[in-house]
C-alpha cells in the first residue's frame, strides 16, 4: 500500500472521528443554549408583565382612584395593564403569549381554559411550588411555557373580589355581580402563564449546527488537499525519483548521471546528499575494481 | 445648633403669630387656566393667580377656563368653564369657611375637613359639604351633586338629604329631587375633565405671594345682569353695592328696562315715589330748579 494511501486513510479516519465528536458536542451545546434562550425569553416576558403589574398598582392605580368613583377604569387593574401591554408586543411577536388565567375571573377574557386550569390545580395541590416549566404542542408549533401561581396575599385584592357588596359599585356596574367574587386570603386563584415558541430558537440552533458542520468539512477538505500536495511535492516525488536512480545505480546503469539536485536542507535534502555521496563512492570503487 | 429649653419657648411664642397669620389666609386663586373675570366693588378685573378672594367677589370663569381657590387648611374650590360664583361671606379662621352662591356652572369642593364651614347655594339646591369632596353641576333649572367622598347635607325644597360618599342627587327643572347610588352619564358628560381627578395643591407657591387683579373698567349692567336678576336673597344686598352705578345713564336705562326683574331698584331709580306724602307734595310744588 502506497504511503499516500496510508496517509489519506488515517487522515480520513481522524477527520471522520473529529467531525463526529465536534458535531455531537456542538449540537448538544447549541440545543442547550437554544432551550436556555427560550426559558430566558419566557422569564423576560414574565418579568415584564410583573413590572407592568407593579407599575400599575403602585403608580397608575392611585392616580385613577378618584376617577374610579365615577366610572370603572380597567386601566387601574394590574392584570389588565399587563395584558394590554403584552397585546402590543404580540403585534410584532404573535407566537408569544401572556395570560393571567384565573378560575373565577372578573374579566371573562382571563378565564382559564382546560390546560391552564390543570396548571392552576397543580399549584393548588402543591402551594409551595414557585414555578412550573413545560412544553406543549400548539397550532403554531411547539411552545414552552412558564407558569407562576397567583395567590391572594394583600387585602387590597379582596377590596374588589371578596363580595359584591364590598366591591366598588363601578366595578359591579361594568362586569356584573356573577363573576370574580368570593376570593379568599392566601387562595391560589390562578396562574400567570407565559408561552414562547420553541421552534424559532431550535431552528436557529439547527441552522447554526449545519453551518458549523459544513464549515468544518470545508476546512478539513482544504487541509486534506493541502497536505496531499505537500506530501506529493516534498516527500513522495523526490523519494520516488531517488529510489528510481538508486535502482539504476544498484544495477550498474547510468553511473555517470549527474548528481541529484539538492533543493532543500530538510530530511529529504540530507537523504539526497547522502545518496550523492554514496553514488560517488560507488563510482570510485567501481573504477578502482576496473583499474 | 442646640437651643436652650427656655429659648425654645421664646421662639415658639414668636412663631405663633406667624403661623396664625398663615392659617388665617383667605382662599387664594392658585390655579387659573383661560380667561376669568372678577367683579370687586363696582369694578371689573381680570383674575390672575395669587389673588385672595374677598367677601362680595363675583367670579366668572370663561367658557374654556378653569380656576381653583385653595384655603390654608387644604380645602379647595374648583370652578369649571362658564361658572359664575358670588362669595357672599368669607369669614377667616383656621378652617375653610365661606358662603357662596353659584348661578351656573360646575364646582368641585374638596379637602373639606370636619371643622370647615362651607355653604354653596344654587338656584336648585343648597349644599353644606361636611367632609371630603363633592362635585356639582348647575345648568338652568337642572342641578346635580355627587359626593365623591365624605358627606354633605343638601337642601332642595321641600326635602333635605344627608348624602354619603358615592351618592348622587339630581333635580330637573321643578321636579322632585332624587338620590341614587351612581352618578348619571349626563352628569359625568357635563363635568369638566379635570374634576375627575383630585384637585392639585399649589398653595405653597402663593402662600407668601399675593397678586392683585388687573383692573379693566367699571361694571356695566350686562356684567352683573345675572346677579341683579338672581333670587331675592342674593340680589337685594347688591342694590347698595351697585347704587353708585345708577348714575351712569347706560346702567340706569338698563335698570329701568329690566325693573320688573329687580323691583328693589325702584326706590333708587325713582326716589320721589317713596317720599312721605307731605314731602312729595312739596317736591311736586317746588320749582323745577330745586328738584334734584
């Protein structure tokens, strides 16, 4: 088997092993990063919603207190403002969603649907659970959700949601007396649920993986060609010529051929010089024998 | 720096009159948007922020204006667009006090403490805000009041009502007044937008800075016509105030033309009709040159 064949077989084997190992590690890394990005996105959405809620309850609500005596303004309700702000965000990112899913809401749009109600019940069964993360299939593709329990911890909540008689008249006037009452202190009444699509970050990770693998293959191919050319010009070709001349000299032919030209100082050059010296010695020895 | 205890008492005693003077400040115009007029004495002025309200002041807010008067104790009276109000009396004291008459417009009285003595009369009802904030709108023969917070007593003949926070009184034309638990949409539509929010306090800015209104001219009949034709209890005390204006031929002719609306001006316009019989006979027999 020729040297170049052996060399290339080893090279290809190393290349395939390297490509496989790099592919596995990079794919794992990219997929993990994609998931972390999805969770981070969901957390950012959740924190934005919480910030909107806090801003509404501490700053907007007090300003509207007097107006609320005339007409109920949902803008003073933290859940409403969080939903409204997120609705604006959804115009640009329709696959994202935020919902304050409540089992017995004042505003019907906050009523929990089946899977959301399941989450609320899970929180009710494990009230110390701070967060829940999961994935589900939606018509728009697979999505990851983060849910946090909504627990009544302040008397201010009960001002509007304890009994119809205690609630602001303007609130009852707007939403009626049927829903959103009977809440109790420390009760988990719902869950804040953020859903973010997993397809986009995963697809981005897959694209990054493909690009990386193709780039790696191209680099290996370039190295393969370069190494083969170097091997051919620097080792195989001079050694082949040297071995052919050595064959001729060993059979007593072409003894007066000029010295092999020494072009480099590397190992091949040293071998050539040694061969030239050996050929000269051989020619002199032959002349002495003939004389 | 530490002050010796006896000196603290001296400082405190020295500060008392200053604090008392601040507390006794009359209502001050602390917020004005748009044009607003003031009739003080027999002169018409343009209102500016910082003017102190006086008893007898007639305040008229332009159709797009808004004004807020603040008392030193935190009470405030805001007048909406097109509101006309007469300060019948303004006793000074530590708490807001005053007797006002509003012929038309929208008024918000807020920050009323239990010690305040305020009374607002209108052609439809009379209101005594007891505490908190209340808003009233008066247009023609219609009048409504909403108690935003606190309570108020309201008299609308023949009934009297003790209104609580959240209650709404309304009376249309000469119909019987009704009390309901929610303000009507018509009332809210008629309310100035600014009245839906708490009245801002800008008293600190004008506490030590009194401004004088800008004089325009002496009042014409048209300037005070509404008040001269007001209910008898309001318009009668105004006769002595505007008597000097009867010397103005234009004012006098307008008084004569509208005498049926304010017959109390008859003795001013035609004093000879009210002389004792013998004096009247003498006056009738006297030569014209002696007649004034």
